């Protein structure tokens, strides 16, 4: 049991194990974080963001949601993030 715990702690410190496929995809697509893909799924289902829309992102760090929303709402829209 103790050995398993030590292995788990080691893996958390090792970037190779922390950085999963979603993390690598986010970095490849130049998003700040991997949570953007959950927002992408929600938007595909409910069509939340339209040109000229307004978005308030509370707890916005690292900012990937605003990165995703900005092209959807366009220059006439307003996106504000507060962390």
C-alpha cells in the first residue's frame, strides 16, 4: 500500500503523467487550458455564443474559455474575465 502511494506521488510530480491528451491538444491549438473542450461541447449542444453577444467569465484563469468565446462573439461582442 505504501509503495502504491509513493508511486502515485511520483507520477503527480512527473509532467509526462500530468499532461494528458487534452492538455497536449490544448497546447497544440494554443489554448491556455484544457477546460476549453468542455465549453466547446456545451456550445455545440446549446449554441450559447452568438455574434455581438456578451460574456462574463468568473474565475477565468487561465483564460481558455475567453479565447474560445472571442471569435464566436466577434468584434461587436464583449467578453470580460474576472479571476
